[in-house]
C-alpha cells in the first residue's frame, strides 16, 4: 500500500484524535528516520522527546531482544529482575526513596496526585496555566489549558486550580487549608519551552515545606537528560517530594514512573494503586539499557555541549520573524511572531522533522545523541526556510 492508501485507513477507521504529519515512517538509524517511500529525515523531534538514544541503538535493541526471548510480561503479582535492578540504580542516582512503575506520563501524574491526596488527607491541587500533565480526568484538570478541559468540564474533579506559571504571588494566593499538592514542570514543554526564573522552583519548595504541601515535579518531558541534567529540577537546586517521569526513560518503549520520598510514599498501602503492565520485564530491560548507555556514552555531556551550540547557532539567525530563542540542553524553542505550522511542513518537505507547540513556538527535542554536524545541517535548512 502507498502512503495515501495507508493514511486513508486512519481516516476511515481511527477515532479522530490526532492531527498527524502526512508521512508513514518505516525505519530509523541514529538521528535519521526513513518513510515507506524511502525519504530520509533528520529527526529533531524524537517522538515528542522520547527517543533519547535515537533510533535502533544497538544496545537498546539487544536488551529488548534478549529480554523478549526470556519473558515479556508477568503482571504485578510476581517479581522480575530488570525492574528490581533498575529501581535500585535509579534511586541511588536520584536520592528518592521509593519508585512506582507506570506506563505513561499521564498515568504517573495521576498516581502522584493520588499519593499526595492520600498522604495529606487534603483534596486541592495547584498547577500552572499552559502546563501539560496528561489527559486523564485528574491530569486534565491539572493541565492548564481551558480548550482541552472545556468539553469535559462536567466530569473534571473539583479542587484543581491553575495559576500563572512563574508567578509565585499567584501561587501563594491559591493556597488554602485544603491544598494537598503543587504540581509543576521544571520547564514547560507543551506550553512553549517556558523556562521559569531561577528562584521559582526554590520558592515553591519553601512554600510546600512551610505548609505541609506535597511538591510534585512533572519531569515527563524535561527528565532523563533532556535539559542537561539527569532530571531538570537538579538545575534549580530543589528536592521535590514526588517526581514523575516517562517519555525518554525507556528510550521508546512505553514506560512511566513515580519517585517519592519515604515519608510521602508511605501513605500508599496495597490496594491503593496498581497497574497490570507497569514495571514489566521488557520495558525495564530497555530502561536499564538506556541508563547504561547514558553512562557509557556520556550522553549528558553531549546534551550540554550540543545543546549550548544549537541555542547559540539559533540566536545567530538574524530574522525578523523570530521573537525569541530559548532552551536548556536539548529542549529548545524558537518563538515566532506568527503561527509556526507552515514551517513544520516546509521543514518536513526539506527532510527535517520538527513540531510547533503553543501555536508560535517551533520546538526541537532531538535524540540526545545528536551531533554538532547534524545541528549545522538543520540550522542551514531553518535559515533558508525562515
Ligand atoms: C510534562 C508532561 N507531563 C505529562 C505528559 C503526558 O504524558 P503521556 O502522553 O505519556 O501520558 C506529557 C506529554 O507530553 C508532558 O509533556
């Protein structure tokens, strides 16, 4: 079947939820992906900040293959070695005390909010406008986008308050005796790569400690090296009570997780939360491989070096259409003075996959193994197209 025929299957049969780019991707190698017609693209999007090691990384593929030959799934009723080994490794690295494995970012956030509510016995949650935390009912209520919330207003739980991002006064005003948690992205991704002032998270941490509120950082997009530290909250020198993660941790296999301090985690007892698939041997074998490659191949060093170079090169582009260039590590945004969708199309036609978020922000979240030569190639194309 050709591209048009394949896409028609979605038009005819899928529940209509996505606006997709008109390419059917077939295979990938490193930072390149190829569609079924043989067109190659430089992947500056990495499956929405997921493919940390790019495509077809030999160590990740081998780990998945080896594990698939042993056990793929066993349920949460039995122990499996990859999940246990990974938990210990990650906890040693992050300083949290306890982990819960989920399958996606939304599921991790839903569990984190439940944990905060159980721990405090309170029911209000404060989050930011322009945030993104997921599309389940609690995470949608936390997601500060009225347009996503509006059709489901009737079923959204009460007690979720969205306040302006990077505005401590607005946040303080929203706190009540019944505030259970504040959930925040260290850098907003979907909201347009919005970087808060350096003291913002520190101030939230202080407010949470003073008021016995659970401080949740959503590192679903910023985590796993994306911003140049293993987790982005480290860049702001804070220690949250709970951190959620997903996207990059499995290098492309669907995996999420909650990390928490002992004190907060102890609120959950068997029966409070669960999952059939979470922490399965296949995804955990993948996650172990990703973590090993991070160390063996100095991935964080690459993120910092190439990220800084990339942002520097973008800043050199002297275009009236560019309103701002911002980013940390390899989470980078170019805000335009007009909607960016046409540039996503033009770049794709020229062989580059990117995305536009918050209407005007071209967002680049490439594989963390990208090189300066790849960046040069991309900058040249972006320069011509803008
Ligand atoms: C910060 C953040 N949290 C949560 C989510 C939801 O993750 P998922 O799509 O895996 O449910 C996303 C997805 O983009 C995200 O960027």
